[in-house]
């Protein structure tokens, strides 16, 4: 793992390097840059890190300026800052994690674990989506039993699926709830991946069911659904980078 530290405060950079050596002894720290220009110069020299720990307030401007001048594609980004008001901007650039200073060792190790998981899951997820998109677009419809009667529900009429007490439910756009005889894992293989996305272990939602989104802690996203959910609905840290790409039609 090759790491670049973008930090204009030398004590903070030194402290982070020591914490990284403790958490990830095999990692290689390529260097420390202090600002936007020095970071761009570093990247232009051909040294491509796997992961960048990036402070937001730098010596010559905001770290977000980097993304306007360099794609940073394929590089994991973990922000380190003393301020929490930049969570929305961090989400927009697909940051893996958002560490608040002073950084705790345990939080750093969680962030590193997220990075490792993202590398494995990114490849797995792209392969799954590629297979799904390569299939013929046959719509899966759901036959729901209501007492002695049956009702056929099309995917476009479904707002979201969720689990509660180990039972999977379907919520329709008109606000009707029905139990279904599938797990969320089963449903992921049956529904249109361009319209539905699994945001965490409990929810798969339709794009049109998203009423409002707000930045949440640790680069997660809080979602208000329509019809409203019975609980707080948050995109997991693991899924947040892919969720952003899905919203933009890149998955």
C-alpha cells in the first residue's frame, strides 16, 4: 500500500505517519505535501499512491481544488480535518472516510480497513453489475397474496425493499407494505440495477423513492424516502462511494 499525506502542519503530518506505521507497518509513505500546487506537482511526477490522507485547509487553498485539476481516479481518499462541515463535499468526491482531528488510532485503523474492503468490493461489485447489465432486460414481476386474492406488482411500482425481524418487505409507491418470500440478496439479482440500489444491510431502494439526501457522519448519507420509512435510513460507509456513482449513472 502506497500512501501520500497532504498536510500543511508538520506536527500533524509527523503524528499521522507514526500512527500509520503502527497500524500498517508494510505500507510505504511516498511523501508529505503541504498544499494544492505541491500535491499536483507530486502526482504529475508519476508517483501514484493507492491512498491519500488529505487535510482540507492547506497552505495555498482548499484540498477540494485538487479535484478540479486532477481526476484522482483509482486513488482512495481519506480526509483528515478539524472541521465537520465539509462532509457533503467529501461525499461528492467519493471520499472513503472522514477523520476528525485529533485522529484516534482506532478510527484510523477503521478507515484503513474501509480502504482495503473498497479495493476488494469495488472489483467484485463491478463484476456483478457487469453481469447483470449483460443479461437481457426481462422485468421481474412480483405476485403478492392478499388473503384469498392475488395482486401482480411491477418493479416501477415499488419504492423500496427492507428487512424487519428477519422478514423482507416490499413498500409500494402508494404506501402499501407486503411481505415477500425473498432475501435482499435474492432481490439484488432479480431487480433492475440501474433503478434499484442496496444502500446497507436492511434496504434496497428505487431511485425515484429518494425524496431528500443529507450528509451524515463518516462520509455516509442520510436519506428521506417516499413513502417514509419506519426508521432512519442511512447509506453505509462501505456503499457510499458506489451510491454516488450509481446516482450519476456510472454503475
